[in-house]
C-alpha cells in the first residue's frame, strides 16, 4: 500500500528541495554568464542558453515560481470554493441560488481565452497570475463541497450536535468541515496541477512576465531565442519534463488518496 | 415527588404548514410536567406527535412552525429564549438520546474528540481534563481507552449507544429526552439500554422524558405515562394505574393489541393529521362513541391523579 506513494512523494520532495534551496543544488546562479549555446558537458549538465546562463541551474531556480504559482492558485481556489460551497449547501434558498448562479457563470467562462485577454492587457507577474488562475478555478470545488454539505446537513449527527449545544458556526467548522475535507484535498491537488499547466501555456505564449523565471518561460525562451532551430533539445526538454513530472506527481497523489478512500469504504 | 417541576408544559400546540395550504396540527393542547428524578413516558403510535413535543422542548422545530402555549424549563420560558440562550441550554441542561446511535455520531471524527468537544465548547473544562472525564465515563459503561481513538464506523451499534450515553452523562443535563431509544434493537441491547436509562434518573436530579411505543419498557421504567392520540393527550397518570387499569378506550385498545393481552388490534386506522375527524379524534374507531363524541372535543377530566379526555368514562 505504502510503496504506491513513494514515487510521487519522492518527486515532490525533489521539486520542493529545488524550490527551497536552489543555491545548494544548482552549481551556478541564474545571473552568472558563460559562453552562449554550449552543448552539455561536465561543467554544464544541460549546456548554456543564448545569454550563456547554465540551463541546469535555471531549471533548478525555476522550480520555485512554477510550484508557487501552482500551489498558491490551488489554495486561492480551494478557500473561495470551500467557503462558497459551505455557505450554499448549508443555507439553502436564495443564498444558494445566488451563489450557484455565480458558480455556473464562472463555470461557463472559457478560461484560457479569458486569461489570454487579461494577460494581453496586464502582462501579469506571478502574483497576478496566481490571483487570476485561482479566481477562475474555484467553481468545481464549490459544487463538490456544496453537494457534500447538502448530503450531511440533515444527518442525525448534525441534529445530535445541535442537541449538544453546538452553534451554527461550530457545527460548520467542527462537524461539517471534517466531512468535506477528504473531497477537498484531491480537488486542491487537481487545481494545482492545472494551474501549473496554465502557467506554462501562458508563459510559452509570451503572455506572462518574460523576466520571471519559471519552466514555462524557459521553454518560451528556447523557442524564441534559437533553441528549437539549433535543435538544442537539452534546453527546452528539461523544463518540459519537469512540468510533466510535477503535474503527474501531484495528480497521482490525488488519485492514490481517492483510491485509498475507496478501499477504506469497501472494508 | 419533588415540589418544583423541572419542566412544565402548558397547553402546548404545534402546527406545520401542510402541502396544500392547510395546517398539520401535530400537537394540540398538551400539558404536563416533569420533576427532577422522575421518568415520564409518552406513548402512542407513530405520527401521534410524540417526537414533535421533544423537538418543541429542544426548540429544534423548522422555521414556519407555529407553536403556542408555554414551555417552562428550570424557571425559564423556553419558547421565548433566543437561539444563543438555547445553545447554552442544549447539551448542558437538556440532552437528547437518539434512536439510531450509529447515525448520531459523526463518522469521520474519533469518538474521543466527539465526547470531549461538547465539554470544551461549553467551557466546562479544558481539553486534557475533558479527555480524562470522557475516559472515565466510557470505562463506567464497560468500554476502554481504545474506544477513544476509534471511529464510530469501527464500533458496533451497542458500543455507539454506550458512547452516546457517555456523551449525555458527561454534560450532566437536568433533563434527558430519549426519542424512541429502543426502536430496531434486539432484546440484549434493550436490556442494556434500560439499565442506562434507569441510571440517568438514579441521581435524583435528572428528569427523563421517554418517548416510545414500547409498553413493556414503559411499565418497567416510567413513573408516569402520557398516552397520546392524534396530537392530544388522551390519558395521563401513574404508570402502574394507567397500564393496569386503562380508562380511555384508546389506551384500552392499545394494551389489548399487545401479544400478551390477546393481540386484538384497534379497528380502523389512525386519521391523517391534516384531516382530523370532528369532536373526539378517536370516535370513528371507538365502540362507545355517540353524538356528543362526534360533535365536540372532550375536555381533560381529572380524577384522583388520573387525567382522561373522554365523555364516556
């Protein structure tokens, strides 16, 4: 059972180490320059880019922003989605209709085109990107949380909690939130993964801040500054693999978590 | 018994909005009192309004419910209390035992937490102290420390029931309402439950309202019995008197339908609360009904501690 968690956890641990202590892992800083367009060798594992920066070091340093944007957008989406889902599920009636109406509107917004339009006007840096991606991905969280809350709101143990003198707020926080939590965790992970992909896509299209250092921006640089024409696969491949492995590790954790829950239920 | 009643209900009536604009009159003109250390049983068939009384006392009725009359608990008017005041009263001063113990516990929280949380929430003691007390209460009911760490779905129904009793006893409420506690239980667990229910009133300060249709349980536990039919109390008195010498035709029919008394069912079916018969609600099923019974609702008549709502007896 435990060995299934090993690979995704190991990958996330490696990425987390890269994001937290890049200076310990990378041989050079992202600002040190050598001669440009070098092929991989012992000194430069993945060679150097058009500005003579060590690509391996760039990949390590870029982990921080790529992961930060993913996880922070996930957190924004979860907080908004859970709050709206709890409120809508607990208080039926007009509030529910209003909140779910808003959720439906957000649900039908075509996300990437909208972000492209926003990005074209705002050239978003990391914080704006987090905000925009987070604000556009809470709706599925809200729907799942709402349906879970509606499922348990009339349960006997909620009535029992009221009989024990729990106030509305403590029922929501102490009784309902723990029930909702297991469905929120995989949602958080999935939103995080999709935010990482969105960040990479936008950066590749040149619609985020080109001076920030993320894996998406690195691929975009390779594309725009001769990495593809010169067939320098060692320039764009490492950040691309990092994005793929990052997303895979995060989503497989969510699926494993879900599968674990199902197995417990089947006991 | 004691002179100052713990709970005093005076002319309580409860009605819900019906589907087609009418009102469902679930409880009509109900009055009774519960003293400390006393067990009062409310018996009657399903849908006669027994549980609605419990919900009215706990103030758990849904919005849109019309409640009239008065409910006074420990000198406080419950029907006029604010929701904040009710949150203080619920749990610490009145508690409820539910009919399905497995479903009355949150499946995703450990039992220890569910026992300590109410004590901490009401500010009765700190968490460590609450944990000690919870363990003590569980041990007293024959459970051990492993139960504290268990989830409700790991426990049997009997264990969950003990846990719920531990929860109720920990808060030391003055009034405990048990709503159909024996429904769907086997004989062993009913015996267990009976012992625990008897333990609640043993301290002499706690009153117990036992809502049930188990006449045997009523005979063994209750000091006084209220018999309800169609939202009204039709007969009330000492349990020994009412169960050995029933006065009201409905009570007689109820006892006569028990297997040990010949298994003779009451003819007819109980009417819908939305469309009650005129006069005495029991007249269509009563052998001795006459014109007066059809015309007007009989008043409650008292005779030597026994109250009966019938023209004919």
